[in-house]
C-alpha cells in the first residue's frame, strides 16, 4: 500500500510542478508559487510513504533472518 501511495503522490507532484512551470511562463507568479508548494508537499508525502515501506521491510527482514547480516562493521583496517 505504501508504494502505491508514494507513486500516486509523485504523480501529483509531477502535475503540480508542470502547472507551476506553465504559470511562470504565463507570468502568474502567485499561482506558480502555490503549485510549487503543493508539489513539494506531495514529494514529502511520497518520501514518508517510502520510509514507511522501508521500515516495514526492515522489520520483516529482522523477523525472518534475525540480525546475522551485519558483516560490514566487523572489518577494521
């Protein structure tokens, strides 16, 4: 579910960014600003959805395989 939400939010961000771009070309700076803000909010929402999915997968990985996959921190030079 989180990946679908992230995808949806990124599509919304693309749309809002395009509208903002077009508004700049039309010299509608206030509307461009509003759409840039909503694009940023959609990106933040997508990032949050991706973080939720990453945390979920990390928790699933820990419950399935334990914590035996940490060989990176054991090597010193």
